[in-house]
């Protein structure tokens, strides 16, 4: 949560009675920007202490950047940037390490006046190249008037030109014609070619980020081969506008045109520096799940386990209701499922502050809301545990934490809190663990690997 003085925010400190005007501007600000802030899961409350009115800005589980409307000018003069509540190694570095299992989503909003230079070039390049692929895949063919020299007449023949040029040089089978031809939009493909070539030149400077950038370059080169038969074309703003107004335009088409425009205008993702930027958002729930997946893929490689992930719908277990049209939830989908011959590990990633709170305060001293959320998490992962069919099942809740907390617990040998539930002859092992987002993935996986080897070998 961020707490800001409304008087200072709207620069009213010099007025004789700033509280009254601050209250009115705050009300306008909250109402005008309600729908915009909802795009980032942000809520603004107000608090008055008798001397000053405060804006209480509460973020949810998303990060990103959006423009905000000023109540004094009615223009998008403000910007809001939401960063993770837990320290991370930076969006670019982490996405590279994760192999882009998730990524930022650009928002259909006006540009911000600031952008994030710390976001590497390839982060935006991936989004642009992906949009261009979808554009090419959905590109409709249409009739265009083509002018060519052919061996046989087609359409309208330019007889005067044929008589003066072809006959004069004894080229009797060189007939200039104009005719309607069903072909791809050459100008649009030329703009795609220009965009891909620009992105590839930028990516050449990013190779030090790892193998993923090399794969991204190969992806871009594949797109370039699809448009290499058309000349490069740089569309004007008028042409881009006309493309956006085409009838029967699809979402992939509009997104592709926007990607071309971003490249021509050299836009970056919005954030904290001095250039105009593209508004964007990203779910930290999905981001943390992808980070946990990255960690446990390394664990699986080191222990010989078979891994399936909910992100790819590989862990879906259907719930059959009778009759089928009744009931509520239709399936259980654990985030991570690792299996060995005698052991199944089911991991549920939760982007919540529970681990940090449990390190600082006892269970009885936690707020009731937090305890209720944690009970819900436990019941969910225990429901997943019932899906395992091996003799030993481990249900694991994974939370984020700070590097300081993780290093401290690692030195104490207490990265995992353990419990057991015995039902008849069956024992379910319950693990609580935490994973930082600003620590090398190999180092994180090493501790989990050691703990799992102890269990698997018994």
C-alpha cells in the first residue's frame, strides 16, 4: 500500500484552504480513473487525519503501468506504475530465465509519457513478433489490380504500349496487361517485413541474455522468410489509420498493425524513465506459478522425475457431476505434478505474503483474514493430494519470500515446514516452502533437490 498526501499530490499546499479543494479533486480523481485502475487491480481509498487528506493506494496481484486522468486538466497527465511486493531480479532477466512461459500484456490505452528502460529490448520484441505471426496466419487474400507483362492477354491489354515497345523489339509474346488478381496484401506484408527486420537488428544486440534470445531470432527469421518476396514498406500514419478502419478486421489483424506502429514509433514498455511507453499489465499469480515451474523443472531434471504443469492443462482432473449440467467447479488443476516410482509431489504456487507473516508472527497473532486464506490454501492442496496414486504423496504449498528470509532459513536448514496426515494406512505429507524471485534458479533448486532425494531414496 502507498500513502500519499492529496494536498501535495495535486500541488495545493500554497492555497489558504487546500483541504476543501483536495477533497473535491480526490473524489473526481477516483471516479474518473476507476475503470483504468481496475485494469491493474488497484483500489484507492481516502483517509483524513484532521489536517490532511491522504490517498491510500492498494495494489492487488498485478504489476504494470497505466495512464491516469488529471481532474484539473481532464487529460492523461498522470501515470501509475505497480511493481511486485517481493523483490525480484527484474522482469527482463526473469522472463529470459523462465523461457517466456508468461509475459506482459499490452493494454489498449493511450501511451504513457514514461517508459521502462530497464525492460530489455527483447521483452517487447517477443510480443511484437508473436503478433506479427498471428497477423500473417490470419491475413486474408483479396483482389488487387496487377500490371504485368504476360505471354498471353489477360484483363485489359495496353495495346499502344504493346505496339510501340513489344512489336518494335520483336517481342511478340510480351503483352502488357492490367487485371484483377487474388493475392495477399503486398503493402501490409511489406510493413511486416520492415518491422521484423527492425526487431531482428535490435535482437542482435541482446544475445548475451541467453539461448532464449537466439531462439527468438530464429523465430523472427522464420517470419522474415514468409515475407521476403515483397519489398520493404514503411507505412505512414495515414496508411496505418486506414488499415485500422478496414471492414471485417479481426483482433489478430488489429494487434499486428499496432505492433507495426510500435516499431515505427520506437515505443517501449511503460515504467520509470523518460520516453513514452506502452501501457501493460501482468498477473503476478501467473508469473509466480511460472517461476515455480521453472524451479521444479530443474528439480525434476536432477532427480529423474516426470513433470506435468497446469499451465499446459497437463494436470487436469475432471469432476463428474450427475446430472452433468448441475454442479459447480468442473475440474481440479494442480500447478505442478512431479512423479517418481514411489512418490508424487503436487505443488500449488500461491503469490501471497503468508510465509513472511509466519516467520514474523505466530499463528495466533495473525489477522483472521490471513488465517482464513491460509486454511483455504491448505484445503485446496490437500484436495489435490487425493489425486496421487503412488504409495507416498507430498502436497506442497509454495509462497514467495525475500532473499534475506530465504538465506536465513537456508542457513538454519528450515526451508521446508513439514506435517503428516494419516488416514487408515495412507500417509499424506504436507510441505510449506518459500521461493525468492531474486535468487539464481539453480541455487533455489539445489535445496529442494536435496530434500526430495532424502524422501525418494527411503
